[in-house]
């Protein structure tokens, strides 16, 4: 049950980083804040899912929650990933390209990190569900 709560909180914090706040004069602090708050939650979530000993029902619920997490994170961060990684714009938009400085290399990977981390959570929850189903079938 704790892993379900962690998935929800992680999804909220990461998705809020993409939409909450303004880009006044190219301020990209909200994107870095989502990375700062999301990373410890991601690590805690991965540990919780990896060592989870819940029943199959809770594992199925975790898979559905991870699928919703992947969908929502992709919805909010995919346009930013396309703008920054492929098109080469600032995270705040093309109007702020003149604000790009030396820290832009890390800025480009923030959307990519969020998308791949949510994909990793989904793959891990599905693999844990499949392993639990396999061990249940082996016990029969």
C-alpha cells in the first residue's frame, strides 16, 4: 500500500514541476525543483517496489498506478522533451533561447530523466507482478 502512495506522490510532484510556476525571465527553477524532489522519492519508490512482499492484488494495483504515472508524466513532459532535446530550445520556450548558459546541458535531460524514470517504475512493477504470478503457478 505504501508503494501506491509513493507512486501517487511521485507523479504529483513530477507533473507539478512541468506546469506549476512561471518562466519569468527564463527562470527554470521549477524544473530543477521537480528533479530535486522527485529523485529521493524515485529511489524510495524503487526500493519499496523491488522488495515488496504484498499479495498479487496489490501488485496489480501498483501496475495500474504505474501505468497512470507513465501516462501523466509523458503527457506533461513529452512536449518539453521534444522542445529541449530535439529542437534545442530553452525549457521555458523558444523565446528564452538567449538565456541558455552553461547549465543548459543538465536542463536538457530533466524531461528525459522524468520520462525514463516513470517508464522504469512501470517496467519494475510489471516484472514484479509477473514474478509473483510465476511463483504462484510454481507452487500449485
